[in-house]
C-alpha cells in the first residue's frame, strides 16, 4: 500500500511538473507555456487565462496581445474541438481536427439534403466576401453572400443548423483558409468575426502522438485515443515509430528520452497550489479523473449536484479545481456579486494556499471580471454551487 501511494504521489507530481504547475516558469510567454505544457481547451470560458496565469503568472493583457499578434490562436484541432495553440503547432492542430467538418457535412447530406457541391460553392463565396478587410461576423457574411447561403428550415434548426453557412465556415477553418477572431479580443467570450488566412495544414498521426506524450506522459493508449480521437488501429500505427517504455505494472507509456528523468524525479516536499478551471490540461489531457483524486476525496458530494452524486463518480469536475502537486485538493468558483473566490477545500488552508487563492482572486476580479467555466456559465447558473460551498465551509 505504501509503495502504491508513493507511486501515485510521484506520478501526480510529475504530471504537474511537466504541466508547468510547479511554479518554476514565471514570466514565460503564452506560446512557450502552450508548447511545453499542452494546448489549452477553450469553450468560451476562462480556462486558457486561468491556466496561463497559474503556470507563468501571465496577465490577460499579455494573453490578448499574443492572440492579436498570432503568437497563439484558438483553432479547431484535436477531435474538432477548439484549443488555444502556439503558432508552431497551428499546422498540426488543424490537421488533427481536419476530419470533424467532413463528418458534419456528411451528416447534413444524409439528414438535410445538403450536397457537397453546394458547400464548396458557398466556401468560394465566403472567401470572396471576406476579402482583405476587417473581420466580418456571421450575420454580415450571410447578408453579403446572399443566395449562396441557404436556410435549412425547422429540420436544420432541430439539428443546430439554421443555414448552410456554419458548414462552410467550419470547412474553411479546418483548411486554414479563414480564421475566427474574437470581436473584443478576448478568449472568454463567444462573439467572433472571420478573416482570410493562408495557413498550411500538415502533420501525421505519429507527430500528434509524439507531441501529446511530450505533455502528458506517462499516458496510456486509452488516454491518447481520448485526446486525439484516434481509432485503435490509428493509435497503434502512430505509436509504432516512437521510442517508448512502459512503466512496470501499468499500461502507461513514457518516451524513452524521459525515462531517466522520471526515474530520478522526486516529488517536492512543499505544496505548490494552483487554482485552475475544471477543463485544465492537468485533467483534460487524460480525462481520467480518479488518477488525481485521493480515495477519501472521491466520496465527497459534488456541490449542488443531485443527492448521492460523488466527486469520484464524475467524468469531469463540475467546478473549478484547486490542485497541489497534481492532486485535486478543493473546489472553487467566483462570486461576481461579492467579487471573491468561494472554495471548499479538502486540506487545511496554510499560508501558501491562502496566497494562491488571494492572487487568483485578484486576477479574476481585476483582469477578467468573472471566471466562467464555459460559454453558457453565468453567475446565476453557478449560484447553487457557490451556496453549497459556503454551506460546507460553515458546517
């Protein structure tokens, strides 16, 4: 049992170390962090900002400047999902997500009688409309493209497609022909315009697997398949050319070049706290929540969840998380009315933890204004969770 606990502590601390969550990289640029620690999942919430702040103390203005300068950008990438990537990975990220719009177009053909030729013609019209000017929002594109955009009626609305325009925009983004630009320059809001682009799309499955393992190893084939969306056969072929070792007694793979470093690694003796979004890479690169949760904490009730629902039974955290050396040690949310972080901790709050909360609270209050988990998150929707955390603290 002791050896098992030691190995768990070492793995967690190593993952946090590789994720740059050990406080050793203050002042790094956003692109540096994303290249080393992995792409940041973005769903219209504060996750990219919180992750970059926790890892390198990067403020919102510096992140927004990096976005404006195309040093980093939000792109459809792994599994067709949006991530914030460094410029060096734009081509690989687009290649990783290239199949997603093809699947959407095929589904529209089956269910909505949308032909491939129709979408290709619309793509040409969109690129012509965009020209070389300022970003255009979808409503402007739809008006300028005229009859090339076709309404899809009630059948389309039931499938989340009121017109054919989203299909063309998705395909053009995946091809690197256009890019989506946040209207106000911020990553935590979902209002976008589009501009022309000329971004190459290239990268193999093996390249993506190698990049993934540089951030997330030790990781299993199952973890790799979750992140990439690979089939079993594709994952096997992608891993074949890589020089990997398997950790004894596990199904976890590690690049051979990191084996000695991992063997010599010792978990830090002092805590290293970080307040992160629930979809931060420390969790979402593997999407294997139990590996970060102590057994006693797994039985904790999820704030404001249905009775009987425990933290360890969820696929993803239902709140933002507090992490120490790779272990999740608390829940947190931001109360916009009181302008403060509300938390439910699994460990006593020492001076280092209080300071981590204070710094993050000041960052959210002064630079972000809120810490939404995703685009539809709101102060009203999270109020029950905040109330439950306050009640747990009072009890």
